[in-house]
């Protein structure tokens, strides 16, 4: 018998779940608080289909990224959506970065990244990216660029065609378990479902609290800002150029990314956002900021990483500092090549009570409510595989 399932959140993960559930015959309703789908992380990200270079082997991130990449590639082909395999070069600028590069190579091999190549000299690097500087790199030729908002819309068409409902402008304000079923209340609706799945991104801890779930992990919002490269200078970058990441914070470090529409952006950085949906320094929510500050993990986090924080905030406020970081990789870059800041994104990154970063995807169950508590990058890449995983592990009785 089919179930009536409510989904909170119209980002790519919620809509991918709705698509997979309607395909197996469930009656699905998606609740999205905004007037359009994909208005938060899904529509404000780097647009990269990751090939799985960084993730701890054996983690959900590693397995669902690999599976999700293949599903997404096939979906884009089926629906004639743009999918460009521009490739990614992870560059060690000097010898001090070689051990960390070796670790990325080890993880990539363990994760089955397809056709990965190690390059050990500057000339080899420049065969792939003619303007790059560095001593060694790994190249992932199948890393791709897409438009996640369009993909989400295409998935939503399938949901509607299969009889599913997508309710925009419906903010879920109450969730209550009643006789094993779940009541979902918004200011304009009141419904009861057999099961509810929450994929609320930046609000996922707030919605989790509505059903009495543990407040930890908490979402501390970190904004990622991008600079756009002057159209006449984008030939400095053929595909994607990434630094060797710190495995503890793989999202840090200036990247060059050729997007699906051929623009090249530089970024994102990672600065604390002063509101959950704080897309610039002027968007401040005293409530969100106060909640972040009084989280027990905030102080240990600040003590441990204050240097990194100061560095990122300085780069956000002072363009020459950001530019200097970018120019390490592309020495021909000029300050005037970074023309303006483009739309930023805010990461829903979950942190524990002790200030520790929750690295892997995390799903909790409270009665008939399934809570996606941590779905940071590469969750857009992995979205269709996350949907299959949640159905297999949480919705199959
Ligand atoms: C700067 C940046 C760069 C990134 N780059 C990449 C990348 O290149 N590749 C990649 O794979 N991933 C990337 N990511 C991560 C990726 O964007 C996210 O992991 C993914 O979009 C998560 O999707 P989601 O559906 O869980 O969340 P979201 O897209 O944030 O969607 C959650 C939705 O829930 C809605 N919502 C919240 N509360 C309620 C409520 N009470 N009632 C109703 N609706 C509600 C919100 O309005 C929102 O639309 C990046 C993220 C950022 C921020």
C-alpha cells in the first residue's frame, strides 16, 4: 500500500526524494517556505558535480557522491540539461603541500575516482591548465559543471507529472506525532501524513526541534563569497583549479571554477554569516547570531580556529588579500580581472556540542519523522543517491 509522505524543504535533496518516492507510487507533498524551489543552498552553490576526491573512504559522502554523480549525469542526459565535464586540477603550489596532495590521491583511489591522473611537474600541469603555477597536481577529468536549480526544477516536473504536490510559500511551523502519524502545519495548511522527511538545509536543526529531537548537531551558517572573472580574461582558466585542501575543512581555499554557462568564478571563501540566510554582511539576524554565540560548541570552535576565521574575514573585506590567494595559482591574474562579487551562498554546516565539525552526511529518526541533519557539499552531487539511501534505510518497513 502506498504511503502519504510529507517532505519539508524544496532544495535538491527534498525534491530528489519526492521524485524517487512518487516513482515508487507514494503520495508525496513537498512543503517549501519560499516562493520558488532551490532558493537557498541548491541555488547558491559552485555548481560542481564532484567526483569524490576528498572524502574519507567508507563514509556516506564517499559512496553517495560516486553513486550520485552517475545518477545525476544520466538524469541530465535524459532531460537534455547541460552537464559539462570540464575537469578539476588540484594543485600543490610548493613542496610543503606534497604530503597533503598524496593523501588526496590516496583517498581518490580508495573512492574509485574515475581516470584520476597524478602529475609531477609544472610542464605537465600546464598541458592541462596553461596558466597555472605549481609543482604537482592530481587531475580528475570527470568533475563536471551543472546548474542545480534547473536540475531541481526538472525533478519537480517529474514529481508533478506523477501526481505529487509541491506547495510553495508553505513554511512548516509545527510538526506533531499523533497516533503514529505526523501532523504538518503551516500558516495556510494542516495535513496528516504517514511519514515525514525533513530536508530543511539551513533550518534543519530548527525543524528538528519541532519534533523534540536533540538540538545537536546545530547549524552554524558559514557564507561562501565568489568573485566573478572579467569575461575577456576567463581564458586563463580552462576547467577548475583547486588548492590542496585541509582534510579537516575541505571547503576552504580559493577555487577557480568554470561554470556550466562558461563564466569563471573565484571562491568560495568561508566567513561566519550573521543570519542563517545572511547572503551579505548587511543581513543580520540578532536571533540567529545570539543562538550561534550561545551554542556550547561556539567558544571551543572560535578558540581552535580563530586564526583561520580572521584570515577568511580579512579576505572577505579586503579585496587585495583575496586576490593574493588566488594569484598563487594563476600568476598572470590581475586584480582588475576580479570584476565584482557575485551571489554568495550560505553553507548549512552542522557542528557538535564540543565545537567539532560533523563531517559526514547524517540522518536521524524520531518516530515517523526522518531528519536529514547534515547535508553539506557534496550533497547536491549526491542528491539522487541520498534519496535512494534514505528510502532504503529509513522508509522500508
Ligand atoms: C557556497 C556553497 C557552495 C557549494 N558548492 C557545492 C558544489 O559545487 N557541489 C555540491 O555537490 N554541493 C555544493 N554545495 C552544497 C550543496 O549546495 C548542498 O549540500 C545542497 O544544496 C543541499 O540541498 P538541500 O536540499 O539539503 O538544502 P537546501 O537547498 O538549502 O534546501 C532546503 C530548503 O528547505 C526550505 N525550508 C527550510 N525550513 C523550512 C520550513 N520550516 N518549511 C518549509 N521549507 C523550509 C528552505 O527554504 C530551502 O529551500 C555548496 C554549498 C554552498 C553553500
